[in-house]
C-alpha cells in the first residue's frame, strides 16, 4: 500500500469503526425504552435483559454496517475534496479512482464480515429469545397440524402428535426428486418404541417411477428405516425465519413448497440475508463519487446526507420486500432491487467524476 492508500484507509476505518461500534448502543437504548414495561411485567432480572442484548449485538452491528460505510465514505472523500487533498493528488498524476481504490478493497472485506455476521445473527436471536423468555411454548404432550422435513428429504404431514404414548395420527409421508413425486405414504396412525422406532398402521404405500406410473399396495403395519426422528424431535418448536441461517431457511422453504405452500415472504427474507450485507459494498461505490461532487458543508452536511440516503435505502428494502411478499415482484428481485437501483446510480455518478 502506498502512503495515500494508508491515509485513506486509516481515515475511513477510523470513522467506520467509531459509528459501527457506537450505533448498536443507540439500538439497545431504543429497544430497551420500548420494551421496559414488558420486561417489568415479566419480572425479568436485569442480568437476563443485559445478556439478551449481548446476544443481539451481532444483529445491531450488522444493521449499522451500511450507514457506517456511507458516513465513513462521505466524510473521508468530502474532507479530501474540501481540503484540496484530492486536487493535490490529481496534480501529482493520481486519478480519483486510483486515490480511492483502497475503499473498494475495504468494501469487499467489510461485505465479507457482514455476510459472516448474517450467519451468526440467527444463533444470537435464538439465544436472546430463550434468555428473555420469548420462546413460544409448545403443548407439553401434544402438537397438531404441522409439517416436518427429515434430513433425507422425506416430508411428514402430521395431524396430531402425542408423546405420552408416544403416537401420531393422520400421517402422510412424501418424497420428491427433481420436482417430481416418487413416494407417498398415508397411514391412519403410528406408534413408537425405543427399539424398533415408528410403526405405521393401516395405510397405503404409493411409489411413482420416472414415467409417472404408480404402484400401490395397502398395509396393516409398516416400518420405515428412514423415519428416525424421535417424538421429542418432532415436538421441537418451529423456528422463526430470523432464527435460521441461509441454508436452513432454504431447506424450510423447499419443505413448504413441497407441501403446497407459497412462502414468498420467507423467500424474500432468504435473499435479503445476502442482499443487505452486499449493501455495504454498493453504498461505498455510491457514496464516494457523491461526496466528491460537492465540496460544500461540514460535519452536519455529511451526517445529514448519509442518514437521509440510509433511511431511503432501508425504506426501499421494506417497500420492495412487501411487493415481493404480495406477489407483485419476484422474491429474489424484490430483495435485490434496492442494491440494483443504487448500483445504477453509483455507475452514473462515477461516469460524471472528473478524474
């Protein structure tokens, strides 16, 4: 790295780290102010509340990345423009793009960190819900009308599960390959013992070959080696999308689709798990030429324009996300539309820069 690269990187990272580490405290204060009555009603000890916010720190830090990147970019470039440092660099034969190339490198690295945080956030969210007693309580012995997908791809639709038996009733087992059904089993009920596992009673077994030809037979009892889930595992609480990682959420979406559901909101949320971290890179490419285009204003100007753009960016994510959920847009396009819009704007601003 040249002296100029080190200077730009130092100024950018100083501002980025300052905001990225301070902003989460504002999120904590705002959330605590909103939920203080709820915590009081639950009679939660202060240590549990504090631990819950510790688990939420990866989420709060990830929220601060785009705005921290924009503030750091705007302040760094605007300061270099106002103090004629950019003019001096150009006079020395260093173009605008060469002077700020280190920002692109930092943007790639910070995007990688943001993607890593997006995989850590679900773990912290789950721990936070447990500590703050926000976990939905399942019935002690029974669970009704739910879908479960096994690790081997079998999808179980169960009308009632009773672990006091243990037993289940109204059981349907389905499996599909490449979008085509290959297996469907419907049983009146099933019983469990720790030695032989689940035994299905009084049902119909259907197998479909590649041509779609069906072969079926009725059975009095049937045991499936693939059905290894215990009653306790089937009673497990269903996770919310924010508690699942990208791959886990993808598998859950596939399960719902095979069961006839249309989880468009979850499809949008899955795409946003990558699109929102990528906003850090896009916002740097957008902010650098924007800040260079005007030498006006000081700290208030930089903070104002940064917060204004960030608020607009986040609102755009919500609007397009709602459009994707409602079916007005493709879920993936709805998640990526704000990044695409700002990327186009960044390209236009870059094209207007005097190098």
